[in-house]
C-alpha cells in the first residue's frame, strides 16, 4: 500500500455546538499549516481534509469521495480514545472504500503530549497544587476506550505529583458527579477541579459544567486555541501509519 502521497483525513465525532465546530476546524487548519514544516517527506500529507463520524457533514464516505481520484488516504480519528467509533464505525467505512487505498491511524490518546495540554488548562483555570483533580471524560461502553482514559488519568497524576480520579459522563462508572462527590468527601475541604479531557466544547463539556466541581477547565481545543501538542499528535499519527505501510510493502516485496 503506497501511502507516501496520501491525504490526511481528520475524522471527528461531530457536534451541534458552533464553538465545538469552530474548535475542531481550527485544529485541522493548524494541521494543514504545519504540514510544510515536517522534516520527513513521507510525514507530509498531500492534502488535509475534515470529516465526521456522526452529527455533522461531510461524513467519512463523502470526505473520501471528494479527494482527487485514486489519491490514497490515512484516516486519523480526532478522538481521544479508541472505542466503538474507531474499532467499528471507521473500520467499516474504510473497508467499504473500493476506489482508493485507505488506512486507519490510531486515536489521539493516550499520549503524554495531551497531559501537557491538560496541565496547561489547569493552570489557565486557576487551579492550585492544593486542589483535588478529577479527570472528566466522555465515557464509552468499549472497555478499551475506558482503559485509555484511565491511562490518561494515571499519566496526569504522574505529571501533577498528586492523585487524579477519573469520572465518566456516559456509559462507564463512576459517573463524573459521583467521582467529584467522592473526592470532595475525602478532600478535607479542598477544592475539586474537573480537568476536561474532552476534545472541544459541546454537549459533554456542558454536562461536565453541571457535575458539581468547584472549577472546570476548558477542553483541549477551543475556538481560539489549537495547541501545538495536539497538532503534532495528529501529524504523528498520520506519519506513523504511513511508515507502517511503507515497512509492510518492503517486507512483502520479492526478495525481501
């Protein structure tokens, strides 16, 4: 599979929130601008496009269909963990494509660079070292996605040098409100800060705001800020997938 001239197709969940839509578009715009700075030719996508797996248009099929004929593509899930949308929805969409080579990259998280963004959002929100922190995540019925989020909680705890609880907004336990209440009951009167491990503003950020924390951080993306760390993760997921495809082609070549 020759992906050395592939397009990067960022596929988000999709949201009805105008702020969420603007935040994700800002990320894709930043990724496109940053492609010219990639040091390795194979790491630079031939094009950058945005599509969605749910809620918004264009969907995956339409986004791929709008590429030049036969241009290969790498679909990069703009999702923080690898759950049903990655393992089932996106895999099914890609397998249905017959007119071009398409490969699926890994989800954005877990990744230590996302911890850097979480830590910065805590600082921006006015969190202090005395606060107790709960990582606020969307949640999933897929245990692999839940494990990814718990992994990020452990990484953030290591970075902060303090315990971090994890609370889910849907599908998994403990629910964010319960996790906040438990931390508060055991916190000796200290503030409880919810660190939003959500990609962008929208429905889940609104749910997190109503979960009872004393302070809630902004999500990783905002309409005014697409952190460089996130841009780098997106481009690296693309480059890793291209490198894997190149290595597989070399192994399969006659005489390899």
